[in-house]
């Protein structure tokens, strides 16, 4: 999934399989919980950018949470893969206040001003620590107040569970290989702590969630 030129049936089948993974192993539930925790902290997200939106799963989860909690949200999905963006558009067609754009978050000319919350689902593990800090700086300069990260816990049992699940439910080989590689690139708690200490975002909450994920909520330091 690091290939931004990936397209066609291979990409679509992989996105479908990854959607099943999120549903079966708690990805959608983690998304909803993250936004519920942010709201309970006194923040009220209104304009949200989902960086690395892939097939649009998180966009739909966030929208559903907004509707159920009586919030009118504007949600924009951003992804560098054109085919993934087109697929996400198909999945979200007709859903009010969701849009998707093709763009590279590291493009210095990309304008992301006007959003109050940036959401990163299973995307940070694709970046180096230096790239993550650059990304956080970009968010800070754009005036984004809240950061939510939903990413993988690097742990042997996560690897084994995913390996078994993808065989039992007959996932595509690419989805299986991509998922296992992603787990190997995941985080330990102390690694996320170290990254945030180098940024201008103050960690508000970092918790473990099923299945083998970390939810990180942080807010820009205005001091």
C-alpha cells in the first residue's frame, strides 16, 4: 500500500479486505471511541481532515459518530493515491459533508488551513519519526488544534492474530502481506511518547485499544 500508483482490481480488493479487517478487529470501534474521547475532553471537532483516508472507512465511521451524537461535521479525506481517492468517493457518494481529495500531505504547497482536527488512521507507521514531526509541524502551522492517531501496537500476538484471521477469512495475499508488514512497523507506547515530546502538541491521552492498537489524542500547545 506504499505504492501510490497502485490501482485497478488489486487495489480495490485490498481496500475491501482491509475494510473487513477494520470491522472484525475493532478499527471502526476505535475510530468512534477516539472522537468520543476528544469530545468528552471539552473539544468539539467540526472540520476534520482524515490524512491517508484510503478506501474511506474512517470517513464513514466519523460521519456516523457525528450523526449519532448530534454533530454537524465537515469531513475531508486526503490520500496521495488517485485510485484510492476515487474508490473512497464511490464509497461515500451521497453522504452529506464528506469529500475526498488527492494530495500529498508533505507537499509544502498543500493548504490545510481551516481544519480543527486531523485524524491519522494506520498511516503514521508508514513514516519515519522525522517525517511524523514534520507532519505535526505542518498541522501546527495550519492552525489544527486537535490530533488523533489510531495506529498499531507492534507486538508478537498482534502479528499472530492477524496472520490467523486473514487465513480463516480468506483475505487476499496482498492484504495479508500488507497487514503483517504494518504490524512490524507499528509502535510501542514509549516510542509514541518520545515523538510527541518533540512536538508542540501536548499528549492528552494515550491508551491501548483492541485489537492491538494505540489511540493517541493530543492538543496544540498555545503557550
